[in-house]
């Protein structure tokens, strides 16, 4: 990847995007893994304390919505610029395995095969992009016929990947894979990406809630509370492709399972102290 001097470009680097994603993800997981579990496990019996924790949790979760679109965008950038897509996919697979138990411990208190961590979503999204590109490169025949197969590949392979994410019950499920595909499709028109991608992501959230049986009012209210999803795309609008630090790639991968475990043990200590 070509290194851009930020002083000249005035843009946002990959390092800044990663840091923003990690910080907001941590904030989100403090809400989901600490606040919500404290409420669910009955450690806030006082109604006033319950409402205070609930209000803080809602704020943290709204801030946390910033992280996932950034991870999706960085995945697409990584897919395009990586020297080895095979190694990239293997790396995501290994950390998906390493992160599963910490993910289950923090959010469910123990092993839960009905929900998988976000690395699986990112891996499936990567495979969707890779599969569609690989099939397009192998399409035989006349140009007209090739275009038909190319369009079919661009639809069917991502659709199959979305189905896989839904069946595996990965974090963000089919919506996460679709967002990766949308970002890949719109990445060359950054302004269009900033406008359309968050709208489509919010639309999929509304549809997902409706399909789960939520009321129209609840689905709309929940979707509108996540308007912070526009913020990461605002940052992405000024991404300049630069990366100033090298050799710290695995820190960003290790941070995910490590912070999940730390939050889990911190919660258990709180339970012991105030149990």
C-alpha cells in the first residue's frame, strides 16, 4: 500500500481508523458485557440504580455502533491490498477460533453455540469478496455471456455468504456480510459510500428487527437510536490510505479476545465484591 504523508494530505490514516474502532468497540462491550449482564444477573435491585445503569448502557451502545463499519471498511482495504488473501483468511479464521470462548464468557456467561463472534462475520465477508472475484476471473465465453455470469456471481456468492452468516448466527449476521459487500462495491466513490452505506445498514437493521417479530414502533425507535453509524463513514470519507506504524498488526487482532477476557474477569470480581 502506498504511504501517504498525512501532513500533506490532511487525511485520516488506517492507524487512526483502527484506534477509533478499537476504542468504540471497547465502549460498546463495556455496555453489553458489563452493564447489561449486571442488569440481567440481578445485581441492580434498586429501581433507581437499575435505571441509571440502563441509561449508561444505552449511551455506551450508541457510541459503540461506530466500530463495526470501520472494521468492515478496513477488511475491504486489507482484502484489496494484501499480498496473500489465503494468509489473510487464515489469520481471521485462527482469531475467530481464539475469540469464541472469550466472546461466549463475556456475553453469555459460558459456552453458547447459538452465537459466534465478529471474526466469523469478517471471515465470511472476506470469502464472499474473494469467491465473487475468483469466479469472475474464470468466466468463459463471449463478452455478453461473461457479463451475465459476472452479475450472477456478484449476487449469488454474497447471498450464499449472507445465508452462511445467518445460519452460523455470527455477530451482525447477514447484515454484517452485506455491509462488507456494499463497502466493496461503493469504495471507489467515497461520497456515495458515505451517503448510501449507512442508510442501507440502518435499513437492514430495521428489516432484521421486523423479521424477528418486533413492532414497527420499536424497530423504528431502535434503528433511529443508531444514527451514530454515520460517524464512522464520515471518518472514512477522509481516509487517505496511509499507515505510519508497522509491526503492530497482531495487536489489533489480539486486542479482541484479550479485552473480552479482561472485561469478563473484571465483571466476576465485581460480582464477588458486591455479591
